[in-house]
C-alpha cells in the first residue's frame, strides 16, 4: 500500500502517518516526488484496517498495491491446485463434466437423467433440490426429498453429486448428501453462507455473481478458504450485460484471468451462461479451448416438460452429441500439448 500525501502536507502530518503505520508493527518508507511525498507501507496492510489513514490531516489517498485476497491468489500459492472430489480430480489433466437437470423434479426424472449423464461420460450428476427462483410462484425444489434421490442416483451410477445450498440452516443437511456444495450466483456474496461452507469438509463450487467483478468473486472464495476449507472450484456462469438475446453474457476471458490470478480450478456453465440450448455446445467447446478445467451443464430427459430452465436444457441426443465433440477436443489438446494458458 502507498499513502499519497497532499502537496501542502506538513512534515508533522507525515510524521503522524508514519507513527500510525509503525504502531501496527509495519514499516514506513517516505518517497520524495517533485510535488508530492508518498509513504510506502511494507508488510501486511490488513493490520491498518482499523486506522482511518485516509482521514488523517495531509493525506490525499491510500492506494492498495497488492490484492485484498491472499489464500486464493497465485502469488501466495504458485502451483495450480487440484481439488479431489471423492476420487475425481478437478484442475489436473482430466476434463471434468457435470450434467443433469436444473432441478430434481421426481425420482424417475432424476434416475433417468443420471443414467443418461453417466452413459455420455459425465463424472458428476447435477440437480438442484433447493432452487433459488426469481419468482416465488416458480417451482422451489423438493428439498431433502430431492437430496435423497440424488444420493440414490449416486448409488446406482457411481456419479459424484453436485447440488446447491441456498441457506445457512441447510448446509449440514446438504453436506450429508452432496459430494460438492454449489453456491449459486445469487449467493456469491452471502458472506454468512460462505463462512458456513468454509467450515465444512466438503469441496465447494462457487458460481460467479450476476454482476460480480473478478475481484469480488475471488474475495468471496477467500471467505471460504479463510475458514479452513481449501477446496474451492470457481464456475463462470455469465454476467449481466445490455444484451437481451442471451440470458447472460458468458465471460470466457474470466477463465484465463482467474487462472492467472488464482491457483484454484475453474469450470464453465454454458447453460446459465447463454440461456439457450442451441448456444450450449459452441460455448462448451470454446470453454475447453479457453483452458477451463470442466463444464457444468443442464440436461433433461424431456426439456419441454422441465419444471425449470427447459429452454437451456439439452435433450439426451444433444447432450451425447456435445459430449462426443467435447471429449474429442479435450483429447486433441492434451495429445498435441496445446495449453491455452501459460502458467509460467
Ligand atoms: C443452477 O446452477 O442451478 C443455478 C441456479 O445457477 P446460477 O446460480 O448460476 O444462476
Ligand atoms: Mn438452472
């Protein structure tokens, strides 16, 4: 952090700033400019959080140089992390796919979807039992009954289960059934919920907020790591923009940016990212090419009858077609040694 002093700051003003910095155990270094003097702070600037330096006489402003997140950052942890979800490794050489319906609607629907997901080559079954719906009149999910169907599907297929937890009170229940806890876009900055999943032993899939900057997203992950849970996977799922043709604007540049900024894996959700099933396959392939570690996609045995997100759900045929080409592209890139992202 550097503290920029006003051009008319007095020597006493600068001495007072230095005294505050040194009282926290940090080191201050004064740099003389042509018109202004700057005080550099060396050490962990979080120690200054309680000292309102910007309000001190003679101070123009303080500017952070290093990032506010640490545990999540690649500076702190230079090697890419691989998150092991009950034997499925995310962030390594394997491209991981999570597929299934938006919502668990019934035992039959879920078991059928699980079988299709498995046959197509996914490693995870997705399905929401607690649904954060925009309208209170929309289907809200089967809650614990839905979790039981997910657990049954895991028994039958061997697929890992990823499902959303929307409230602090439901964390223990969801963690009992799920292999991977999903934090949805609407809860990305629900800090109590982030802390609560940070206290569990389950890996967390952290979706990007509807209008979150990368900095806000990385800081959200920092909440989870700071509670002692190092197993976080990011999920880019599109952000709000002025475009209305697509449901969201899928920001694939986030894949490369997050890989640069953080050691944690990142996967892509082209279903919520576009809102249209026709756009899911091209964006899924683009995500592979961009260097994503995996995909999460909505697939329904009969999208026309889906209780939520039918228009963006793949039919079993479209899912199989997508999986064939995604696997081919991922293998081609691996075999040819094509790395989208240079992690020097
Ligand atoms: C979901 O994956 O079911 C979901 C609700 O997604 P998002 O939080 O990205 O909107
Ligand atoms: Mn959905």
